[in-house]
C-alpha cells in the first residue's frame, strides 16, 4: 500500500521527551498500519536519543532513522529528511511534543478523503491545518488561542489565503500543518538555519496554496515554556529571524511566472510585513530573550527590516502600535523603551508625545497589550474588585465559584469578575455573573487594578503582583499524587516542569486553601512560601456537605437517570506517562456484566482532548452516558450512587457524601513509580479496591462492600467538610459585613 503520510521528526537533546512522542505516533496504531511512516533524524544528539531511535526502529518497520554526522539544527534536520520522504503528505513534528490518542488515524482518514477528491478531478488540499493544545510546565493546558479564527471559516471546506487572510493571525509554525509533498517541493523554498527556521516555509506555503483546509480536531500537544526551548532561551540567535524574513520576501519578490500559486495581492504582502514586524518587536519586548548586549543591534535590524521590505504606500496602523512602528522604523530605541515603560514619549519628540494619551485607548485594540497593561497599572488599586478564575480560564467552577457565591453574601462591598477564555465559555456562566475575556481591554484593566485574586491554578506570570494585592490559591484537589516541588524526584511526571517559575508563582500567593490536615502537611512542603495556609476545607465541597434529597433528585432527573437504577460515575485520572485518555477499563464489557439495573456515567479527565469513544448501549447491558463535557463535576457527584476512580482527587470529594467508592487500580505500581504518591492507597482505600475488571464488577454488584474502609477514609480526609469552608475563607480574606 502506498505511503499516505510521512512524519518527519528532528531529534536533538530530548531524551526525556522522545519516548512519549514516539509512543503517541506509533503505539496508537497497529504495526501493520503501513499508510504512514516516521522518519526520525538524529541530529547528532548528545544524549541517548540515537539509541532510543535505533531500538524502536528495530521493532517497528514504520520508523526509519537518519543519523547526521554534524548537527544541522531543526531546519537542516528537516531538509535532510525530505529526500527520504515517500508519503503523499508530510508532517513535521517536534520530538519534545506529542500528539493525542487517535490523531494519526484521524489524519490518515482526512488525507484519504483528499486523495478521493483528486481522483474525482477536484483540487486536493495543499496544506491541512490542524487544531492543537498548549501544555505548560505546571501541567496546565490551554486550547488553541486562535481557534475562533478557524472554526466556521471558509478553511473548513477549503479556500485560499486571499479568501481568509485572518489566517495570518494564527501561529506560523509547521507542526500544526500537513503539507502535500509535491506542492511543498515545488515551492522552491527551504527551511532556514538557526532560530525561527520554519517561517521561511510556512509563509510561502500559505501564500501559494491553491487550497487550504482546517481540521477542527486537536492533533498536537505543544509544550510552552520548556527550559531550553527557543521561545524561553536568551540568545543573540533570535536575530536569525531576520534572515527568515528576507527569505519570505525573496519568495514574494519573484516574478509572477516564477512563483507558484495564485497571484499575491498587495493586501497580503502588507499583512506579511506587519506580521513579521509584530513578531520581531514581540521578541525584542519579551523579557530575557534578547541579551542586553545584543539589544541595540536587534533593534537596528528591525529598522533595517522596515527599510528593505516596507510595502509601497504602506500606512502605519493607528494607536500605540502605530507609534511603536514609527519609532522602530526610525531606529528610535530609547523613545521606544520609554513608551513601553511609562506609556509616554520623551518630551523632545514633541507632538508625538502629546499624541500618546488618546493613542493608548486605540493601542489596546491594535494589540499593544503589554503597553496598555502597564498603563493600567499606574491607576490606583480598586479596593472593591476581586478577579476570579478556574482551570486556566475554562469557566465558573471549583472552589473559586464557591468563594465567589459566599463573598456576594458576606462581602457585598467587593464586586467579583470572572476571567474566561472566549465568548463560548462566557455563555456557560450563570446568569448575572460579570466576566472579562482574556486579553481584552477590560481584562487588562481588571488584572492591573484589582485588589483580590482567587484562582485554583496560577494566573499568567506576565501579570505581575502589585503591592497591596491579595492572591488566594485554592488548588483543585486533595493530593494522593506528588505535587509541586516534590516532583523533582519524579522526572516522568515533571515532564519539563519549570520549578523556578513555579516558585515565582508560589511567591505571589498570600493564602493557600487546604482541604484537610493531610493536604496542609504536604502542600507546605510541595509549595514552599510565605503564604498563610487556610485550614478551612474545600469550599467546592460545601455543596456536597449540605446537599438535600431534593437537590439529589433534581440532579438525577437532569441526567435522565431512571429511578431504581444504580448510577455509577466512572472517572479515571490523567496519566503523565501515557498521554491522552487511557482506556484501561473496557466500559462496554463492564456494562454487559452489570446489566440493565445500572447506568454508567463516564467522565474523562479535562486534560484529554479525546473521549471514551463508542459507548452505544447493548441490549441487556447497563446504559452508558458520556458526561465528559458536563462543566460541573459536583452535579455528577450528587447524581451518582457510587464512584469508580483510580488515583483521582475525586475520591476525597465524593467521600463527603458518604457513598460507596470503588478504586480500580490495575497499574498502581507503574503510577506510584512514575508520579509519586503521598500514601499507599492499597493500605488506606476509600472503599473496595480492585485491580481487574472481574473484581470491579463484583464490587459494584455487591452494593456497599467496604463501609468500614470508607468510614476510616472519611475520618482522615473529611474532618473539615461541614459546609462552612467558603465562609471561613471569605471571612479571613475579604472585608465582611457581619
């Protein structure tokens, strides 16, 4: 069978990350799947990467390894692989990243459809763009921040760049783009040497493509902030970007007949220019990227870029961005720095200085967020404003939501506002809850001026803590697994975690909320800092502690649960060593064993982009409902008669209800080794514990087999869960009325 997809994998110094990357590409499909290949390029890696690749290639014929005699860098390694590529399409994956479960199969299906189009005489996609997820060193994830530009756009069906120029607002890297090989080789471009090597290919490819398509499926986990990554490394080599810019404009400057693809209108050339200027200034502005001694030359290179490539008739944008561009074009580095620091220009610039005040308002809209944020920070603190967020701005949830509700009652003089990622998430907020959307002017002002901050993860490090502000960190679970600084001894779980940045975040905390004495003990070590530990219990569990039968009945009705059936909530946790959703339990087989007297509610971890797959009920089996997308887990707790989990903190929350918990732990030894744990779950389980499907089915059919174990577990982990945790937090943190 012809090779449909070739995956090119440059490898250098990523021994810790490489096995996960290879597993995500190869272990997801049977070795007999011959429609794709992986060409790994050992770019003279100084560690054990070469041996890892050779060992894996000896066992999997789909993997071929090239060993380079000299280090070539990312661009050179990709270039070296291209003559070996056999696939109709080629995808360039970075070896410190990984892909979600099912991705390779999904891409093969999409590309098969493209070949079918070609057989029908229709144009196939020259470039297939995919969705992706950012992953941060602390384990947090962020959906593609530009997804709103892509979903619902002409790119879903297929179009040219001229038909959807907003594509230039998205990431220009190669890792979320699958290229038709014949098209790519016909561009007459090559990957650059040094930093930002891929933009000399991606820009021409997008400009020349006769048909671009977007696949609205997360197909890539991209690491942000990894130590050693280009985007977080101080180096004069960031100036390599200017050579890549020159290559892009060399492509644009070719005679129309010598340049493949449709004609490039002047408007697109202007967009390319503005995007490259914006990138260069972003690199210059980002603290710690361009070394101090290299900054004057870097700024001169920006001015030179203006001189060489500024389009004829170019008009500067309005607002602060326009002022910044003018200063950059003139090489006025000192004035540019003054504007960045203070929002004002030096007096000697005359009229330009007087123009800055009205320009600041426009500058936020034009993308000068850093400047606007610093300008807002010059305003007084708003003593009556609290900013709330949960799960990396996913919405209204967890302990921050419970604290917000109680603060409205006890501290009405402090108004709260929620941070959400986009309008879709804003639509899920309860009626009447104020909100701001990330990176909007309202968000920047709130983050710059609020007195109080409440979150169950960390706010962005770019938002500095002002003197006089109060930061409340609630976390989001009682820890069975090792956390924070304790992960130093568990590199698989740490997986590139930046402990220095974690300490910076902890140093901003004024209060850390704890759910029980066990949590206080381990958090104090895992998150060393000067904060005050609030031994209050988890506010999110107040609802469980005081739940009335009427609310339980309402939740069961909400999920359509049949009266008399036992509702089992199955909620496995995330496993760092394995990647996405890990089906260690055959849910459909469990449904057959339990029979029609049960309903299985299946909830995958929120880190996972995939789901549990086909859960269609069979005749005579338990009903199965996928509730992964339901935003409020407490609703599910109330509806369920029993919880089945493995190592999730959900067991500690659910124990508040004093209902049966069954632990299904088939990989306990592996999890304990890779992640690290704070106590032996087999010695202190919350109820029945089993390592196989037979034992799990037997425990569920038995009803409540281990009430004594649950009682001991509740005594240790639920002593503060009396329904008053949120009130205790609010009274300690906020000015209350009584």
